[in-house]
C-alpha cells in the first residue's frame, strides 16, 4: 500500500480556525485533521483525488495524485482565512474612524473603508471558493 501524508500547518493561534477539516479521498471521507497536525493514511495504488472540506461552504478544489504501491505522497493544506480576519479588523477600524470623524472628513480612511467593504463582498461571494488549497510537496 502507498502512503498519503497530509500536513495542516498551524498558522496563527487566534486567526486560524479551530474546526477540524475532513479529508476526502475520491469523494469518500478517510479522516479528519486538526491545525498543527500531520496525518498519514495508507491508500491503494493508482490515480486519486484528494479534497479538504471544512463545512458545506468551504472546501478545496480536487487535487489529483498518482501513487504506486511503494510510494509516499506528501501534501500540505493552505488556509487563507487568517488574511480575511486581519483585513476585516482593519476595515472595522477604518469604518469606525469614518463614522467618528464623518465621512466627508475621513479622507484616506474613507477610501480604505470603501475598498474594505468591496473586498468583504468579494470574499463573501468569490473568495471563499479559494480559501482552502492543497499544495503538493516532494515525493519520498
């Protein structure tokens, strides 16, 4: 049997989601992985698709792999949700400043607020599709 090793790096303590991700091999669940963990699975040789799923909204695109009987395939999960959390915090600060100072006096903060709102709408409608990604690492 071949081996599949999946790594989920621990990004930032408070900015990384605590939800365990479900690991799907050929659209069938094979386990879960928490942040900071590395899991190893025995899989049959051949072509496979790997997908990571957090909930019904957040899932990675299919990642195709080929393994022969004695090979090991290493993959890493990339999660960009922490970028959204940091950006949301900065947008909230800019909006608060614009409300306190008045939108006409806000200047650059008003512009940043508007861009932040646009970014938030983009993330809500399109960015969530690319939040979870799978990256292939070197074969061993």
